[in-house]
């Protein structure tokens, strides 16, 4: 399958860049996301590299960075940094909101959701920083893609399989 999709892989890598091969110092999430969370709660914006594949296809592991800021209210469709249990943070999208209770799910997750309170949210993604461009979170084209992706949840498994073969 990867052999057949080689032309698309080359075009994708040319357009979106590849994961950096530069050595980076990585810390465990629980060691530094607590500090990042505290800075966001104080009103200081912060940019972080994303680790993990749960937000594919919109955010790629160690290639993309996200710019986070604190907000008073959060809407369905926002990607947020939230503390699920003490010391465990996730960067996932809000899929449901009932009062101050939020349900989160990663874009790359087929099933499985997390629940948290609005007060557990540290910040919201305002910009997606890729190797050659920066995309605001309120970009109309990106918002349309996210809405379409949410509607495609029943066939997301197959679309992610094809995406992984291309990348």
C-alpha cells in the first residue's frame, strides 16, 4: 500500500514538511505541562511541540507546534489543553459541552473520549504552527475541514488508515 501511494507521500512531504531530525531535549509531559498550565492560567500565552498521534490529521507528532492561550469560555470544536486526572494532560478537541462539563476526543481517535470540567482546561489552541506556515485556529477553511472530519466519525478508521499510508 505504501508503495502505491509514494507519489502522494512525496507531494505531502514537500507541502507540509517532514518531522525534524534535529535532536531535541524531551521531557515527560507530567514534568512540564503542569508548569505550562500554570503559565496559561496566569494569562501568559505559550507554544508547545505536540507529542502523540491522537490529533492526526490536523496536528502531526513532533512536526507541529500549537500556540495556546487562556480563554474564559470554550466552544465545541476548540482544541484545548486539559487536565483529565491530576498530572495527566491531553490536547484534544471539545466534541460536547453540557454546562461546565466537557467531553473531549482526539481527531485521530476512532472511539474513546475523556471528560473534564471547564475549570480543568488550561488553554485553547489559537494557532497551528507548521514548518513553513502558521494557520490561525479560526481560519474558515480549517474550521470547515474540522466540521467535516467530525461528521465523518463513522468512517474515520478507514480514512486514518489511508492517511497513515500516505504520511
